[in-house]
C-alpha cells in the first residue's frame, strides 16, 4: 500500500505532486465505494477523529464527518461557540485535553492563518487543515481538482480562471498551488483591490476584465466575496461588484463555447453568480460537494495508514 509522504495535511503548498495524485486516485476508489448500496468500509475502525470547528462551516464539516463515518472511524465534534474556549482555554490546552481521551486525528477549521501548522508543532496527533483564515483550504483544492479531472478527463494544460475575492480566499491559494502542480494554467480575475500584489510571483496571470478571462478559460471558479474578512471597503457596493464581476447566463451564452462553472460555496446568488448559471448544466457545484466526501475519505485513510 502507498502512503502520503507527510504526517499531516496542512496545505497544498508543501505537498508533492505524487501525494496529490495518490489522494486523487484513492478518492476515485472511495467514490465507487460510496455509490454502492453499502457505503461503509472498515478502514478506520480503530481510529478516533475529532472535528474542531472554530469558524462556521456547512459543507466541510458535514463532509468530513460523513467521510469519517463511511470509513467506520469513531467521531467527536467540537464547535468553539459552546465550548470552554469561551472561558479562556487556549487552543493547545483544548486540543491536548481532547487528545487525552485517546483521539488519533484532528480536523480543524480556524480563523487564524497558520493555526493548523502551529498546532502540528505543539501536539502529538495527525492534523488535517479544514481551512485556516485566508491561508489554505487543502481539501477544497483537492476536491476541486478531482471534479475538474472528472469533468474534463485531465487537468494538465487546462485553463482555469479563479474569479472574485482572491485577497481573502484560502480556496484561491490552495487551488493555485494544486492546479499548477498538476500542470494547469491559472489566471485570477477580480477588482484590482481584491487581488494581492504577490499573486504574480506564484506564476499566476491577472486579468481584470471578466469577459476576457472567460473567453480564455476552460473552467471558471467563481468565489464568494468574503465580507466577514473585510474590515475596510474594497469596492463601492455589491451591486457594482455584481455588474462588473458577476457571472450571468447572458455572459455565459455569449461566449460561443461551453465552459465549466465551479463555486466552493456558500453561494451568494445574484452577487458572484446568478441562479440560472449556478443551476445550469454547465455548473458542477453539487458534483464538487459530492466529491468532497470521497476526497476527504482518501486524505484521512492515507494519513491514518502512515507510520510515525
Ligand atoms: N467550501 C466550504 O469550505 O464551505 P463551508 O464553509 O460551508 O465549509
């Protein structure tokens, strides 16, 4: 059996192309499993996983929990809002107390960039980053890569544009690292104020005109404006943002070619994407969600199998 070269999944930046390909091929096997009448396998029967969510989540939290249950792991769930974090307990103390209950693996979402890396140096457990602030969201990038590969047959040389709030997006950063490692060409598109200055140093081109970006690409990944991470105004109004960077059916139909539409969720319908695009047959948004379970099964299965 093959294992990941890493003990943790903290981000995509520092994992190898081989690791990514191993996760994607293992996820393919798990996708077949979860489409069977009996969706469960005993692979993580003796493993206990704690899901620690210090920030809101629907898809990632439920997808990890379902993946753990499909793998027969024991699961405990923690959300910061009703925990003793509110009484002043530190992250490391909280996690060490959870680990004292014989927990093997931690899946964590946190609002602070670098929180998963920090934790991996402080505690003795396998750590999976389920999103750390505006830094990385590795399992989202992996499920996005899986979904593109499933739809288009390959990722190498495909042209992918990531549209919207690049500055505050962990999905954008992890996608850029993942897609480039797999040989795709990546552009970002959005208002200049929402595109970080360092982005071209990652080998990514910037296109400020949505129509030109869409004419260039095979796949458009539409991101949500992350108002919760914006303490100043980066554009005059959501209405203006939508007029310049929102994707609607008319723009899509005028392209003269069929591109694939993605969105990591949650969607703000009518802002970055209209309902008729989100629900069209060019959209693979719900396929992304479906594939998230198989990809997260693969990640946890491969990490659990790796020896210290
Ligand atoms: N894509 C994503 O991370 O969604 P949630 O915030 O609902 O987990």
